C-alpha cells in the first residue's frame, strides 16, 4: 500500500470524525493559525493505534512520504497524526531522517508540533547517534529560525541526568537577550527539567546570568522553590 492510499484512509476517518464546534475552539486556542477537524487527542491516538495495527507492514516504509501528505494537509490533526506515527517508529529510525525532521520543524511551525519533534524524535535519534548531534545542534543554536533555536534548547528534555549541561548552557546563552516568548519559555523549561537532577547547577546558572529574562528565571526555579 502506497503513501497516498494510507493518507486517503486517514483523511476519510478525519472527515468522518470532524466536529465543527470543537474545531473552532481548537483553532482559537492556536491563535487561529490552523484549521482543525475538531478531533480530541484520546480519539486520535486510539485511531492511530488501530491504524498502526492494521497497516503496520506498510507504514514504516511509507512514513517519510506519508508525512509529506499529512504535513501538506490544511488540518492540524494531520500533523499530529504524523507525529504520533513517528513516535511509534522512532526507535527504528537512523540519522538519515534528520533532514526531514528539520524540515518539519520549520514548516507549519508552532509550539505544538515543534515540541513534539524536538524532544521525542530528534532527541532520541541524537542520543542513539551522538556523532551526528553537533552537525545539527551547532547550526540550530545560531540559526535565525526561532523554532530551530527552541529545538536546540529543548531536544535534551528527556535526557535527565545524561543532559549535556555545557551544551544546554550554550544553547540558552546564545539567545540570552531574546525577546521571543517561545525562546524564553524554552530556556526556563529546559533548566527546570534539569533542576530535577542538578538543582545547584541551575541555581548557580541563574544567579550568574542576571541578564536572562524574568520568565526564563521564573520557569527555571519553579521546581526548586516548590
């Protein structure tokens, strides 16, 4: 079964499940940047589980092209379904998929998709293949694209104690004077996550970098002050 056939199955299901009232609310929540079918996450994830069970023999080989179909669709749930499928197969992926993941980050970009790509997909590949990490992250850190900057900051969110602290500091300090909400929020989020394992390092980092935004510092210290 080819990618266009798989996409047609997904599209038909989405149309069947569409809820115009819910779609309006979802679109409003996303600042009216995207259209929605109005399908909630539990229903979508249940469908993806069934879809994977029914067509698993085809999805892996067709996923890159199927993703292109889903990413081109006007409805945001199509991008969410693509990310659900990638998450299901990411352990079988190698660094060859990173150019496509990078393109997904910078296309139809918003926090919902970027935050689904960077820690869960990119982060997992780079942890398994550390030799490719700097090829991408060094470039993303200095990129003019805000979403690549954010990805460089948060791709280690699931690394826990294995977080490369020096790299995280570099990614944050490269944009220490950023006025972008999503960069400031990401900086604080990443620091807060790491504070679970090294609160003293995070406290010291915030203390010696008073130039960081109030939002960054507030988010960074939230867990420590609890």
